[in-house]
């Protein structure tokens, strides 16, 4: 997921340099969305790893 966010961020940079403002905005929005989804999933897994995992094993 972070690789996709990095890809969209780089694509936004390229589109912005080339003058494609609409595509750059879309790519930047997608990059921000994917980054925050990855952060939220990582936090959820960290919380589950510190709580539920110890009870199961």
C-alpha cells in the first residue's frame, strides 16, 4: 500500500511539472488516501498484536 502511495506521489510530481494540474491533483489525493489507509491498518495491527496475540498464544 505504501508502494502505491509513493507511486501516486511521484506521478503527481511528474504531472505537476508537465502541467497536468487535474491529474496531479487526483494522483496527490490518491497518494494521501493510500498513505493514511496504510497508517490506520498498521496501527490496528499493532494494537491487535499487543493485546489479542498475547491471549491467543
